[in-house]
C-alpha cells in the first residue's frame, strides 16, 4: 500500500508535534507514533524549559552555562540561536494552551537545576512534558491537515540515488539493493503494527523526531519506545552521526524494585534537596565544593557511581525532608504521589535513588535548520546532534532544543516550499517481504535485547575503560551480524525492528566511545582520565561508509 503526503514526521514528542502543527500551515502532514500518541520521552519530562526570564538573568549567562556543561564541544552559533529563541517558543506554547506555573504576580515560577547560575526553568508543576504534550496532541487531532498514524513503526527511508548523473529507481536498504549513501529521501517504509503490512509513505520532506536511545541501557529514565530508531535509520541511509559516546546519565532515578523508569527531577535539588548515603552523610561537597548537589549531571552521576562502588550499597538517597510538607506537595505533586504509591513519603523520609541513562547528547548530524546530510531528510530533538549540548547537556535545554529546532526546520522548509512542492512525487517500489515467515520464538529477540542492555550498562556505563569497551564491541558485533543475517527471513514486527535499531546504536556508541582517547563531559574513560583539548576538542563523527574524526 502506498500513501502520499507533503510532510512525514516520524515521532510524536515535543519536537515532532510542534513541527507538525506548523507544517500544517503549508500542506498535508502525516505523523507516525510508534505506540499511542501519549507514549514519548517528552511526556515524561518533569523539569521544564530553560528560558531567560528573571531580571537578574541574561542570554549571555544561559549561553555560558550551556557551554560550561558542554565541556568544550558546544557549537556556539547553535547555542546562541537556541538561547535567544527560548522566550518566543515558550510564548507560542502558551498561545497553544499550555499552562505553566506562575507566581502570584503572574510571572513564571522559575525553577533551579544543576549547572544553571540563575533560576530559569519554566515549568508546569513537575509534569511539564505531560502538560505540553496534552496541548500539542489536541492541536494535532483537531487539525484536518494532519493525519496521526499510531502504532506505526518506521523501517527505513526510501531514497533516490544518482548513478553517473542519471536518476536511478527509488531505492532503500532492501534485499539485494546496493549499499551506498543516499542522495534524496523520498519517504519511508513503515510497518503498520495492527495489520503487519509494510506501507510506503512518499513525502516531499521527511523529519526524524524519534527521540533518544536510553533503552540501550539496562537502567534508564526513558520510555520503552526510546530505541534509537531515527539514529539507526539515518545511519543506514548514509547520514553522519556524531558524539554518541556522550550518553547523559541522570543522577537520580527512583530505586525501587517496582519502579521501572521513574525520574526524581533535578528540580528537587534546585529546591534544596541533598544527596546523602545510607548513614546520612552528604557527599557532593567532596566532589564539587562549589556547586555541590547542583553540579553538572556528569559530575553528580560519577560521584554517586563512586559512592556506590565504595560502599557496595544499592542506592544513595535524596533528602528534601527539611522543606515543609506543604511546599513539597505543592511544587512536586507528581513525584510526591508516585513515591507515596511505592510506600515512600518524601516529606518524611529520604528517597532511594540511582543514576540511569537519560539523554543522548549526540545523534544525527544536522545543520542549524535540522537538515541532515541527505536531501529531504531532517532530524530534530534528541535524535539530532546540532552541537547545542556538546559533551554534556545542560538541564532543561532539551525540550527547548526540540522546540527551537522544530521552528528552525519549519523556517527552512517554508522558505523552500515553492520549489519543494513543484517536485514530482515518484511512486516507490512496494515493500517486498520475499519468503519471510513469522518468527515463532519471541525469545530470539528478548534474549539479544537483554544481553545488549546488560552489556552496555556493565561495560559502557558511567565509568568506562579500554578493556571493557573492546569487549563490548566484540560481543555486540556478532549480535548485529545475526540480526542482519535474519532480517529478511522473518516478517517484520515492532520488537524485531526495535532490536535491530537498538543493537546498531549500541554498536555506534561503543565505536565512538572507543575512538575518544580522553575524558570529557559524559564520557569518562579510566585509562584516559584527562581532558585532551589538543587532540580531542572536536566532535566524533561516523558515517556508514567511512570513519571521520
Ligand atoms: C529533570 O527534571 O531532572 C530532568 C530535566 C532534564 O532532563 O532536562
């Protein structure tokens, strides 16, 4: 089955949906959501949106804080764009119906988070993501120019290559197709989970907004859908990816055997919560005497990791019991209620916490408009590497980046729209499943999934070394080969596609982490503990056909 649309947005988080709302002013938009529309990492975001709004704040301070967290790798032009657009994007959200928490005088109640020198986090209680997603999903559902396809999983881009100056047939990474970089993206093969059919969706512009890849790790704050699909798809099509070794571990996820991925927002530390060990000793003063509990995330995550290794304990604790119960319940209603559901009253007792994989600072290389190396293919939000985050993301810069880069992409597409819509849309070859049969043993998928996630946690986690990185690479590659060998033998399922993408992203993380012979931001290698600006103050780049550093 073939569908045609002007714009295909893959992913239903804040970046994808805010872009869809804008693109609907130009033409017909199709949005793919891998599960239901309300399942995304944006939905789970608690903290908020970093935005200069306080009288004692300035663009320059936000700019400098972002650079400091990014540890030498931020692209200053991108930081400047993002920081300066924050208030316009926040205002736009308010116009779309998002209600942020305000103080009595009608000003934003600005939160404080690690790495920020001022209070600048605009938030909606401690469920900012949910509030924004609710407004965006309503706008998308009410807009006749937007079709939302839920339970649809992107498989691979449909591309058109140029051979010796002439246009070839539409091409994708299909059985028998030659493996070479793509030139123009023409849409996407997409699995409809309910019917099991693979549709071809032809689009003038395709946007990857699939979020991150936290599920590569055993412990993560991310939802199950965060399997790095956009990164793997773009890489397979020949686009460059960058800086995937910079995985951000959030220092404080709830440690409870029944809690799967519940984050304890950094905003608690912004309101005075302190990290303590089982005996009640505060420990961040030792690791960062200036910023203490509000040090950048990489520093806090490594400190907790060191404390856990030293003591052999299963968790450390976050203590906010010195604040009044009324304040805690009012400011953190979601965290309060959720913890209470697990039997923890955070107004009376410290919260057991551990670090968990939270955010990919790297991703698909784009320019300042979200354009990837492949014409017609954009990447925005966590999927992309714009250079904003450098080696470590400043807290609450991620929803902001999603909104700003969606806007940037919209501006670029709008400027080129007359040319884009004049291009003829060429039908794709229908998906050819060949002799593929149903996989009757789900254990083939779940086993490899578990192996990869455990391996990444143990060998490619918060603190790495050369030996473990080499071992990880040696163990992941046979799994990748096995998946590729069987790719055409079985009919596609969501789980199989996710495993294929997840294993590819795991391999890319290991390769980029092994390449970087220094420690910087979210990448810490015990064998190379120093920062080496002379050799390594640069992005790590990988592309399917050759390695560039
Ligand atoms: C948090 O609330 O701690 C998470 C916010 C973020 O990841 O920026």
